[in-house]
C-alpha cells in the first residue's frame, strides 16, 4: 500500500519546513501533503492499512541484511520500537485473517 509513504513524505517535508523556519511555499506544501496523506489513510479504511503491515514486514528482512553487510546496526532507539509495532501488527493481522475476522477481498 503506497498510501503510508505518501503520508510520511508529506510529514517529512513539513518537518523540514518547520526546522528551517520556512514560512513560505515549503510549509504550505508540507501541511497540504500531510493533511492529504492523512485523508488518504482515513479514506482507505483500517482494513487496508492493517493489511499493508503484512506487506512491509518482508522488506525489513532485506533492509536488515543490507545493513549487516555494511556493518551497520540496522535499528537505533525509537526505530526498534517502530519495528516491534510493525511486527506486532503484521502478526495480529495474520492471526485475524487465519481466524476469519478480517477478510482479504479485492
């Protein structure tokens, strides 16, 4: 699901605009993109957002492998918490699908 990165990009632009005290065009773009990203996430519904957690989980394996090949610690501080939340959500969604309480229909 591409909607989560849309939101994160908007939030990052907003962060840059605030840190640089940019009160012009960049701030407007950051606020607009963040609000639009939040709206996209809301409009897509919780089911699709939860299902996307399953899709992000396998990517973590390749990310960790690449960082280990470079000799870099893959996660620091809050990133470990985020990965834990993502893993928990992915496992929870898989259990919900297995039990039949969450349907996967397109």
